[in-house]
C-alpha cells in the first residue's frame, strides 16, 4: 500500500490538472479515480531502492530536447532534398543494461528523436536494433552506433543503480575497443 | 509588440513549419518506416511547440492542461511508432533494397525459423 502512495498522488495531480480547478470535489474525485486505477491496473513490483537522480534526469531531458531540434533539421533536410530517394538503415547496438526501466526509457528516448526508432529489442542476446534515416556518408553507421551508446550511458546514469552503471561502463569500454 | 508576442510567434510558426515538413515527408518518403518518421516525430515536435506557444499566453489553469496534452503525446508517440515500425518490418513493407545496411536481417531469419505455425518437419529444407 505504501508503494502505491506516490502513484496515487501523481494520478490525483493529473486529474486535478485535467479539470483545471483546485476544489475539494476534484481532489476527492481524483483520489477515488487514482485508487480505482491503481487497484484495477497494478504495476509490476518495483525493486526496493529505485535510484532517482533528478539532476541527471534533467540533463537527459535537456540533451533530448537539443537532439530533438537537431535531428528535426536533419530529417527536414532529408525530406526536402532527397524525399523518395531517402536512404535508411538498420543498425545493431549492444544493450548495456538489462533493467526494464532503463530499456523502456531508452526506447522512448530514441523514438522521440526524429529519424530513428527502436525496431527490435532482444534482452536475452543483449542487442537492440535502431532504424535510422539519412545514412549517406562513410562511417555514418558507426556514428549512429556510438551516439546510441552515449545516449544509453546517459539513460542508465539517470535511472540505473550504481551496479548497472558500472556494468554499463564496462560494456562501453569493451565496445569501443572492439570498434576501431 | 512585446517579448511574449515575439516568443509566441516564433513558437507557433516553428511548430507549424515542423508539422508542414512532417506532412511533406509523409508524401515524399518511399516506404512505411520512413513515412512513420515523418508522421510521428516532426508532428510531436510541432505540436509541443504550438502547445507551449499557446500556453504562455493563457492563465495557469488552462496552460497546465495543455502541458498535460504535450506530456501524453510525448509518452504515447514512441510506443505507436515502435509497434507500427516493427509490424512494417515483419510484414515486408520496408524496401530492403533501399536500406544502406540491415543488421537485423540475419538474427530475425534465425529467430523466425522455429516459431512458425507448422509441424517441425514440414518447414525444413526449403
């Protein structure tokens, strides 16, 4: 029950925001709806200590916002200049963290940036595949792979435990050694 | 003209431009995954820009609702783009000749073999 309290709180906040008025009716209504939602659709149990680093998360959000703008320009360029002759590719990237939280956030982050989305995730094999638009120059594939690894490091740094972050760094070191 | 006016104008026009480019991409790109790129992310960016541009002109109560709209859009759009994109790849509507590189083809072929809805013997050796 104690773990459901944050969920109850945030769902009530969303409800009140949707109504746009802060009155006892909307607050009580929100609590009732939040209780119903958390009871009907329970989330899977979370690990006891969920690492939460607001600064890193904020950094990730800022990075994504910048990335969103930059790749929006890239995709616009590809649209206007090449259009029907658009070139794309599917690049495999090693998955550095097995935690469901990190993987979900990573897939969401990749999908938000124009021009790329996660096509397939294979946690057992530790790989995910990214579809990317606008691979034209030599070395673009490696550039995408590297960018994805950097993004992954940021995601794990924001929501991963210290152990997961260490694993991630080890994987990153091994990965950069393999690819010249 | 105040600073707020200028900021609003830039945000609204930028958002509209992003949506226009998304629509243009939908027409010009050759296959489903590429069109999906045009249909989801520039639209999301455009919509968020327009919502922010509108929100800064409104009183807080209405603005908060608009920011919720943006949040839900940001949360749901990636899910849809991933599911549609994956289906497109599996259904073969992706023009593989146009791909520069396809590192998923081999693992996918290996994975697909044992999960076909056929008796284990009949599907082999074709």
